[in-house]
């Protein structure tokens, strides 16, 4: 399987989860799929596989995390882009799922949550920041809890 195809599959794989968070936040299917270990483990397996491929020499030589040039070199290879993009998708979805669970727990309005989820999907930290700000402004931010 090519890295390009795997990249497309990983990209498409998160769309159902985001749609469930937005359209059926309290649905049983959402709980079974999005709020379970399914998505993180599925995407993490792609990430781990990519890391193994990179370690076996399929990545760009000279890459690393200690300089911008090292990171640029890592991402110059297809496997590096796949690993990096999968990393973003896993963590953005994890944060979006947390926002949805937290919103349900504190009684946060779902219509206000939707723009937060969309922004978390497209620009992770901005969506999270908006959620945290709106949560505080609406009086739903008295306590912070990362679990249900």
C-alpha cells in the first residue's frame, strides 16, 4: 500500500467520528465508536507502523526533533508526513471527543459546542481555546476535569 493511499485512508477515517460528535453527540453509536478506544488505537497503529518503517530506513536521513531543520528533514519523506499527520488527527480527535464528553457532563449548549468541534477538527488548539473560553463565559467552567 502506498503512503499516499494510506494518508488518504487515515484522513477519511476520522470523518465519521467528527460527524457523530457534531450530529449525534449523545448517540449510542457515538459512545461505542468515538468515546471508546477504537479510533485512538486504530490511528495509533498506523502511527506505530510508520515509526517502524522510518526506523527501518524508509524515512529521511538526518531527521530529528532538536532543530527546525531536523523536523523539516523528517517531514520531507512520505513516511514522515504520514506519521506527523496521523499524530495531529489522533490528538485533535481525542480533544474533540473530550470536549463533547465534558460539554455533556457540565451541561454546555451543543449549538455552542459545534463551532468548537469544527475548529478543533480544522485547527486543533484554536477549537480547544474557544471551547475553554466559551465554557468559562457561559458559567460552565467552574471546574476542570479531564475525565467523566
